């Protein structure tokens, strides 16, 4: 199940942990959500419950941040929504090597620039 939660202070607070390597980006996220350019969603299923922040960028759904339990099955579920919207991929950037390693289960394409890895998943 997917639910829009952009007006929930709790959802935004839940995402803060995803920005511990880039706290200034969290401030930008709050501004973008308030302006309506980035949306927050809660995805839940039997083996996952995550909060995501994202926006459409070209033909991709760009994830600003993800937090919660069961990220891999949640992203697999998100792929169906992204595909149904007519987009071609899900993309994200991470500062965390363990996140990059975890997301490889999703057959990501990666590009590294300094300590940031850009990842893309075809839908």
C-alpha cells in the first residue's frame, strides 16, 4: 500500500536519519516539500514499512531519502507505481557504502563522484 503523507510532520521527522551525512540537504528537503516540489509517501506491506521523499526528474523518480524497515522489498513495490506512472527508472544518491551495497540487490547502475554514489534502477 502507498499513502501520500507530505503534510505529516512525523513522516518528515522519520526521514531525518537518511540525511545524517548531509544535514544541509535535509533543510533543502523541508523547503522543497513545503513548496510542493517533493512529496512524501509511506509504503507498507507484510515485510516493509518505509517513508520516502521523492520527485519526478525527467523519466525517473528521484528518491531524496528513504527510511524505515524493509527497504529492498519496499523499492521493489515502488517500481510498480513508478512504471504505472510512465517513468523508466528510480534514481537516488547516497553517501553510505552500505546503502550502495544493499541496493545492488535491485540491479542498480552506479556512478561514483567523490563520496557520493548515484544509483539508478530500471523499472
